[in-house]
C-alpha cells in the first residue's frame, strides 16, 4: 500500500514520524521526568535531525533524501534493537539506565524508538527502490 503512494506523502509521513518521536522523547524526559540513559541519548542524536531533514525534503520534493536518512535510521534501528534486547535479557531493566523499565502502554520506551526507526527505514527503503527502478 505504501509503495503506491506518491513520494511527497511518504516524505510527509516520515517527517511526522520523526516529529512525533522527537516530541515523545522530550515529553518523557522534560515533561515526565524520565532520565534518558546513554543509549537513549544516542538514539536522540540520530532522530532529532531527521525532523528538519525530512521536512525540508517534503518542502523541496527531494526524493533522494533517502541517501542521508538511511544511515541515521538504520543506525537508530540497530541501537534501539540492542536496547530492547538488553531489556529482555536483563529482565525488564536497561543496564544503562531506568528508561526501559518505564512502560507506556503497551510497550516500553526503547520499543517505541525501535518502531519509529523501523518505520523511517521502511519509508526510505521505498524511496530507494523507486529511485533504482529503470
């Protein structure tokens, strides 16, 4: 279904996902007082710039933005997957901080980050495949 959408709505969806993830992480830390662990900080470094990059790509209709976004989203996916793995292995806690013990229905904060990065990676993969078509 996403593969049939024109590129501009995909860019808007990517910008919205990045904006929601950024707003959510700031709400958790600044609004609710959940201190982010070291892995959370790295994921923030990878997510926050994507709001501006994808918004600008939507505005300029730049479908080649996947070249810039994919390294960020793939690295973020790997970090979030690792943190989610640590959470399972450590029995519901994150060895690097308390963020993984916070359940925000129905998933933990690291799992929410994993979902956002996976969605962004998928959207950028669609743009990549479109660009590679003859």
